[in-house]
C-alpha cells in the first residue's frame, strides 16, 4: 500500500514545498494530528482468516512491516512525488537502496557501465562483488556520452549513473545517456543524493530509477540511516516483492518518521546549504593556498553549461585541492578546523571535512601518484564563522599564501 494525495483531497500535484508539508497525509485518519503517528509495530492482525486471505489476494491491507507500514508509506509517497515518480521504496540504508536497484536490473552474464568516480561502496559492489555472480562492470570517465557508447557490449543491461559523482563531482549528461540506453534496451539508475529532488529530477530526464542515500539531505539531521528508490509503479512493485521483501533491508517505522520530519524542511535547508557553499567555494577559489575547487556551482566549472541545463541549483558538498601537495598538508588543514567535524558522511545540519586521495588519472593528470584533497560539507552555520574557520586553518598549512 502507499498513501496518495493530502488531507483527503484529490491527488493533484502542488508545488515542491507543499508536497514536503502535506503530500501523502490524511489528518482525518489520525484524529486531526498535525504529525502522523509512528506505527511502531512488526505486524497487523485481521478479524478473520477470510479477511487475511482476501488481503493477500488483493494487497489492500497491511500485513507485515517488512512489506509495508503506514508511517513508511507516507514517507515513500512524499519522495515519489518530489522526484516525479509513481512509487518509492524505502530501505534501511543508502547502500541497501543501491544494491536493490542494481540487483533489480542485472543477472548472471550481464554487463554494467558506471563512472570511475562513483561512490566507493557502489564501485566495490559493481566491480568486485558482482563478479562472483558473473556480472561485469566497465568504469568510464563518464562526462562524454560517447565513452558510454564506445563501452557498450551486446550484454550491457545497465547504465549506473551518479551525477554529480563522489568526491570530485563530475557530472554525466543524464538526458543523453538515458536516450542512448533506451535505444539499446538498457536500464538506467541515477544516484541523486548530492542534488536531491529539489535541485535535480533524473526521472524527468528519462532515467528509469533514481535513488538516494536518505541518510544525507533527505533526512538532514544526522540521526537516521535510510535509503530510497523511486520509479514507475510496475518496476517498483516488482522491486518491493523481490529485492525489498526477499532481501529484507526494510526501513524501521521510527526511522521513517524521522525521515518524514526531515523532508518537511528540505527546501529551506537546501537553499541555505547552497547559499553558504557557493559563497565559501568562491572565496576558497581566490585564496592563495588553494589550487582548485571542485564544485558544479562554480561559474568556472568546466561543466558549467551542463549544470545550467541539468541542475536547478547546487548543494553544500564540494572538494578543494591545496597548493601545498601531499597528505601532511591536508591533515594539518583538516585538524586545524574548529567548526568542521571530521566525518565520513554529509548532508546534515553540521559542517564536515574529510581528507582523501585519488589517483592522478582521476583528475585527468598524467602519472601514477595520488592527489590529496579535502571534501567539505558546508552546513547551516553562519557563513562568516565558517569562513573565519577555513581561513585560520589554511594559515596552518606549510607554504600557505606563497
């Protein structure tokens, strides 16, 4: 089951902010409660054996929370509407959503194409784990659709997209790749965690499935681990019963309720993340200690035209490279920050920094060495305070300002 519409009204599609506040809810069912209750239960009972048998035949009532739950249904209805999809399925983590989406599109002997800078665990799943089931993956730089066309094989069944991709935020042309895939009968999945449905809707560009690590911006408070996949009803219903119910990575009702709470403030949070991030990214690009800023929101970004065509805005996550190379300089900078926590996740209210290294080839540079850089998540704090913090930390880097 899945909730539709709002407050008993017909399900006409309102604006984004109104969907976040009202879609999928019916206060008449909850004694007028402004916040829907948490159905924190594992199962649902019936007045008779006949009633339960009828439910299994018609799928018209709740039976077991691994299949569906009223609290989770509201959350799924909102996210499906925000992404312009027909149905959503929530999972117990972003990784579970990634796995379910991919498993729904491949079988033994198939071939997948994905960008080199895809999220690390997703890359491990595609390039390493799936080998044991006879699924092969080709990794491409990804920004040129011709690369994907050149990598096609007769057994290619999936384009896995992540735009912008992890760490250095390269984009793929979603509309062009969706059209290429459809011409060859290939499924498409896009991880939309960075942009959120507020700034990008891959389904409207022709992609088959869109997914999120809802732990990130959709939740927004760093207190829930969740994932979600959205698509057309027929495809998603099959996923509910197979990758959803059989693999069992269900989202707990309380986690669904927390995610529902986060969605209510998604638009205003994303505006503030973008506002702070753009200001700081531009300031960092002008700082003498910074060699490069990797952020689609920069006017100087090499994919600026695609950004304008594909994104309605940019979020709060970007990376910087320092002019002083190497791990020691990066560690010195990150360790000197006060308002930025050192952590692996992002998308919450707080600012975060993490040090990382990628092969030089990832940046289009020759050689076998690694490039050290810092990924920054810009939170909802005062931009002035964050800039003061970044400036004092940059001053700690050997050779800063030279």
